[in-house]
C-alpha cells in the first residue's frame, strides 16, 4: 500500500471548480511499468508520481499517456511539496525545470509555451458560445475553445476537451493557460470549467507564469497492484 493525496487545483474565488489531481509523494515506490495503469485506474485528468521530493523529480500521466509537462499537476505538486516541508523549489518533469513559488493566496509555476503539447485553440464569438460548445468524442482530436469576457481587463472564458488523452473535458488546464499566455503575451485571468480560475503572467524572457489556489481533498491508502 502507498498513500495518495487528492487535491483540487485552480479553485475559483467562490470555492467552486478546481481540477482534481492525484499525487503520490512516494512515487518511486510504484514501478514505472505500473504507472500508466494506476493513472487509468484513478481516472484523474493527471496523476503525478514524485520520484525525488528533495530534487523535485516528477512524472505526469493522464489516463491514456505520459506528458512531459502539464500545468495543474505542477501547480498542485508544488503546493503539496511546500505544505509537507520538502525543500524543492523547482519541479523537474521530463520537459525541463519548472520553478515554483507561493504567495498568500496562490501557488505559481513558470514554464515555456514550447513545452505544451499541440492542440487547436479556437476563439469563439462569445462566452455563451463557449458554454454551449459540444466537445469531440473520446479518441478524437481535442480542442480548446475560448472567448473574451472582458478583453480590456484580460478576462477569458474557456473550456478544454482533451479527448485524445482519454479525458472528455478538463475542468482547469494549466498547460493551455501557458499556451494562451504565449499566444497573447498579456496578463490574463482564465475562467474555465464550472468555476476554476487560472491567473496568467507572461515574463520578459518568453516564459509564462501561471498561478492558482490549491486545496487538499483527501489522503487515502492506495494499492498499486
């Protein structure tokens, strides 16, 4: 048996939303050949296996594939390492080093837009069209749709359907927020799913910082089989 932490990442200001995330702090105890099956069994949009809490070495799996980088897993894992007293200040997924920090309200990570897996991003005419959008079937190519809520203020309404990764709809997608920051090169607040909030801050060096609120849902024993 090992211990699974379940988090909600990118919780909205009213407490709604937040994308569930599974994190194994003792990920090194789960053999690499079992990790994809474990992620599929849990069914979260992503599951993180922490191989070295001191160094921040992590691996990220969707129910269908491993990702070299993803946003809500790195924000959530950064928060959890801080909460549990691990000394790491940088996460090290396969894509590269991901520095993280904390303020009074949010956990922030900094990443490169070029790390984000390719997916179409389609701007729609209104937030109502985003709300009414019907996503593809599982197994078909995914799509991210968005519209301005308030362009002057940088407020965005968005939904993401990563159906090619075995997920019907993602409640909050940090990697997409990094990509949006790279596309638009301006500060954004993205309102995704049923109530999630992602804050986006492009940096002068071309990287993008994203931040959000994280909450612990539960800790439970898990048998990886």
